[in-house]
């Protein structure tokens, strides 16, 4: 899908999945202050954008990981997106909890995951990469061969890139922070001074606005 990064960025802005508030920063769970908030769950409420994402996921998996046998979604944000992609690909689906259940079977991976299965992981958002790679670790411990990860959006932090490299997990995303800022600027959602501020945050998010 040509220029999917900008098309998806336009869609995220259109449905209000991405909020840009440089003057009124959000506070993340990590304690970081951020001028941007991305909620990809909103995609599920928009049929056209939902289909675009599912088709783009399926296309990327077919292109990059044709040998994939199972699609795995990272709970909870990527479960629905992963199911939609797996359905288009005609492949089995499982999802990975942040931690094992404290009741019943105590499972962390839900669904049938054959020993040694070649798995591609679907994720909705990449920030620091910690939760995404925790899911990869759980799949590997269960005996799966993780081929790579495909996500909807990444902030593109160097920290995340380093973590994925160290873990040996190829990462591809449908859209990214750069495409989002380009689209927001083109649409007049943010001005030049705000764009500079957003770029400043991207370079050092941990210490921004301290």
C-alpha cells in the first residue's frame, strides 16, 4: 500500500486517535511528560480505517514473513487488530497477556500455539518497547520462533530501536512519528513553533518539560 504511513497518520488525526497538545502535555505511566497521546483503539470504531489497518498488516506479513504459521497479538490493544489480520491471512491467532493469569490454567498465551511454530507478532503502539518485547519473550519461552513484529505506530525512540536490536526482533511499523508530524503540519493542525517543540520532545522524551 503506497504511502501507508501518511495515509494512516491522516486517518489517526481525522478520528481523534492522536492528540497533539504541546502546551498542555500528557503524563505517561512512566512519568514522562508528552505533547502527544496516541490511542489506536479508536481505529476499531472507524470501519474504513479499521479495514485499512487490517489489510496493511496482512500485506506486510505476506511480504516480509510469508513463512509465518501463527499470528500473535499483544494484549490488549493489538488483540482485535491481530484477529482481523489473521483472518485476512487465513492463519491461526493467539494473544499474549502482560503476565500469566492468577487463576484457572495460569496461561499467559491464550489460544493454541504449536511447539516450534513460526510466529509474527502484531502490536498497536511502540514506545519504549518493553511491553512488546516482554510478549516476544513469553512466546519464545513457549517454544515459538518469533520471526518479527509489525506495529501500527512507533514514536521512533532510539531506546526502543536498541532494545529490539538487542532482542534480535525485526520491527516494521505502518506509520510513525515523523509521518504524523508531517501530516499534522500539512493540515495546519500544528504550526512551525509547535513542530519544533514536538521534534525537541522526540529527541529526549525522558527529560522534556522537567
